[in-house]
């Protein structure tokens, strides 16, 4: 007689405070693909991708990964305008501080505006969820709507938690996807336990649990050439959620691979007379084109 999976009785409740993938509605898929390619022609799918994927309407990709295949990479050197939609000014200050930590490694700038147009728009109502549209998907979202959300940050939230959540969501905003869905992750999920926990404690649907946690991203769309359990883009996995008791702890800051990879994708110009630059200095010299292509939810020819 099979043994019933044990309930996770001692799981840290912070385990339910994780980012949830967003799926573009069908009516925005084509617009998102077009705007992405206009923003950066490198986002054009390669010749190996069929016409349906080129238009961003591949139903399998949409259902499985919650994102189209067309690239979502911003133009290198881009100044991304960011505007807060409500929220406490004290929260704004901390969010801006941790968001700008990406600028150390990537040739991107976040310009926080108090009014007018903005590519990234942040809401703060408390609903115990956080999320962000991935990269240039934000260009297809109606201007009156948020493109990023923080649903549990408070003035009393610890700096470590602020850093963990803000760096993660702004990673999505510049094109990064969840690392725990890497095809090489090998997480031995105790699926009945995980499903019960997320549906009962967080109110997620079974479909949402399965697409956010269990679905694996295709090898051509993974974050890294090699799985990185220390990535800031990795979910926390309590040992109680796995069959073998092997989990992944709280990743609260950039991993070395996060830093080196994003410097390669958005390289800064080398100082005059010096070859290389931050991307060349920080990136793994053995990582070829496939390694670079495989870090974001994007494809280039």
C-alpha cells in the first residue's frame, strides 16, 4: 500500500511569499511581439522558430510557460522610466535603492519619475503577491495599469526581504525568468504536498501551481547554460516540498552568475583604449552565443 505523502508541518511561512508568473491575454500577444522587435531587433526569433511563434501566438508556449517565444530584451543602454502608482514614500525609497543595484552590472538605467509616461509602473496594494511582466512585455500593457506589483512590502519589512523581492522583480523587468524551472534543476517535487499547500494557503489554482512550479522551460529558453540554484531568480524550495528532502534556501542577493550574465546581455562600453569592458571582464569566457542566448526569455538569430 503506497505511503501517503507527509504534510509540511514546519514550513517557514515566508515560503508562500513568492513571485507569480503573469500570462499575457491572447489579444495582447501580437502587440507585445511587435513592440518587442521594434524596441530591439535582436528579439526577432531565429529561423528555427516557426511562423506561429514569430507572431507570439504559439498556444503550447503560452500554456506551458506563460510567455511568448519572441524576445523580451530591452535595447542596450536603455533608460527605463519607472513610476510608483500609490504606496508609501518610504517604500518607494527602498525600492529605488535596490532596483538600481542592477545598474552596477547591466548597461541599463532606471529613472524614477513622479508623473508622465513610464515603461515600468509599480503598484503596492497588499494582497500577499508579487509579480512583474517580463522585459518588453511591459510595452503592451495599457498605460493606466501597473506592470509590476509588490503585495507584502511594508515600512517594517526587513532590508534583506526588500532586497530579495525588489531585485527579483526588477530582474523580471529586464527580461529574466524563473531559475527553478531550468530543465537541469532536477527538483524532486512532492507534488501532492506542494499543490495542497499553495491552493489552501495562498489560494492559487492547481493550474497556476503546476505552471509556476512544476513546468520546465525549454532548453533554448533557460536562464543559464548551467542550472544555478543560487540565482536571485530561484524560488525558495522547502525540503518538505521534495521527495528526497533536498531544498533550496532563500536567495536574497545576486549570485555570481546573475552578475556575470546580465553584464554580458547588457554590456557596458569599455573605457577608451581598453578592450573588453564589464561584460568581458565578468562573463565566463567559455560561454558562447548559446550560453548568452539561454539566460533570458528571448531568442536571437
